[in-house]
C-alpha cells in the first residue's frame, strides 16, 4: 500500500508499519533541517514548494521532479508498503501517491482519484504535479480530468490524517491505517 502522511505523523507510521521505502516531499528550506535517520534505507527526498504555477520565487515541481516520482513508482515491488509524506499531507503527498498509483495502473486514473477522495476528504492533489505526470505518462488528460472531477478537498485547518491507496490497483480498495 501507499501510506500518505503529513510529516508529523510519518515517523510514527514508519515505526509502526515498517514501509520498505519512502518518498519525502519537502520545501527547499525544510530539506536543510530535515533529519532523515528514521526513514527506511530506501528513500527518495525531493525539495520543491507546493505551488501550482511556475515563474514565482518558489521552486515549482517540474518535469525532472515528477520523473523521479514516476521512477520511484516503477521501483516499488508488488506487495510492499511505501510511505509518501510532505509537510501537511494535503497537496504534494496526495499528488505523488496518485501519480505512483496511476503509473502502476494505466487506464484506472478515475477510479484511483475517486478512491483518493474517499480515503481523504481534505486532499487537494497538487495540480501542476498531476498535469506534468499526465504528460509524461501520455494519459491524454485523463489524470488531470480525474483530479478536477473529485475537486478541491474540504477546508481543513491543520495537518491531514494519514490514509492509504493501493500500490497495486488490482489488489482492490485501500486498507485503513
């Protein structure tokens, strides 16, 4: 399964669930102060801001970053658990989890988005990350359309609760954490 979390819950989830690998999505300034010792040995840490437009002073997700997320997806073994976390667990990590699931299940973009919404009413996947992945994976707009269809998550003050998506879509719906 793909375990999606805010940073504040991630260390406990690693201790409890022992995921085989992890993907950390941090702002550039967070990367400087981030202690990664508690993460699984197989880890990928990417530093970019949660922005949906390029051209600002912030580091936007780009083709290279999204390709690394897709490569991470293809490196996951069937049946293993992986942790994907960002600062609040609302935008970057749900987008990355969605990208990972879609990369492993072509044609199931809408079902995966609906499962994401069912599992996390507050998730608002980063649209720029999803659009870039849609292009790289040649999904012809299906990923973008699916995320637009589930809409913005409900307003929420604070960090999102952790949730799971299936790593292998054919295994059925997500499990509860």
